[in-house]
């Protein structure tokens, strides 16, 4: 007696379900251990990452508080062991904390008339590629200003070349030091043109622009028109 289509459909459905159950059972028999290991590793890794992020956040908060205490001590005129604390914070995982600690350590060294140590600290900031560019550029300017009389003119020109360009935020200071280095090299025409360019750049502080007008004039370049006369 032939089975009805309905019975055939039920039979095929049961066979299909049995096959799927067998496949799932076989899969877990074969790969169950590895899936379990992978799951445990995932949970450990995720948990470790979350813990590490929380740990770093807590450390950063503590270090910021420590910096505030250091600033307070320095401001009161009783730095105590601030120098050592700043050296320790200079190794912080937090970029902001590390840069702030190093800049402050350099300032403290200058306060103690230790120009070499201050220059070294600025040099370390400038060489730290993990820090944001504005930090590194500021450090280059400060380091070069401190070492200006010890460096060869060519070294100054090369070091400041990326910053001594119109439009750069450090153009005034970097351009002025570069122009003075060019004068030491005897390149008066180039120095005069650079001083004139500084005088014309309205983004440069007025004090530097006025000084550039005067020096450019002594070199035979009239840049006086770059500074607007005060209103009467």
C-alpha cells in the first residue's frame, strides 16, 4: 500500500531532523574541546583587556593628582622631591602625563640653572614619536633656544627647517633663529629675506615682527611697511 504524500513529508522531516542532530553531535564530539578552549581564551583576553583599560585609567587619574600636588609644591617654593617624582612620571603610559612631567622637569632644571639637563629633557620630548606633534615641536623650539650658542649654524637650520615656514605656528620663533643662524653662515641675503617674511606674517607675534623689521633694515631690506602704524 503506497504511503500518502503527507506521510512521506513527515518521514522526510524526521530523517532530516535526525541527520541534523547526528551532525551536531558529531561536531561537538570532534571539536567541542577546541570550541571550549577558544571560548575560555576569548573570555580571558576580553577580561584582561577590560581590566588593563580600567587599570590604566585609574593610574592616569592618580598620576594627574600627583602632578597637581607637584605643581602646588613647586609653586609654594618647596619642591621637595618633585624632581624625582617628575622623573618617575616621565615614564607614564599616559601621553599627556608623560609630556607634562617632562616639560615640568625641564622647567625645574632651568630654575636650578641646569641648562644641560633642561635641554636633554626637551630633546627627549622631541624624540618621542608617540607624543602628539605640537608637544614635540614646542620641545624642539625650547631645546634649540637653549643650545643656540653651542650648535653649529647648519645644525640649527636643519633642525628648524620644518618649522621655519610661513603658516607654521612656530614660524616666528623658528624663523628668527634660522635667520640668525644664516647670518652666522654669512648668508645675509637669505637671512634678510627670511626676516622680511617674518615681518609680513600677521600670525607672528608683534614683538618678533618688529624685531625682524629692524634686523631686515640693517641688512638692506626695507620691511617697515609690514607693520601697520598705530592709529592716531
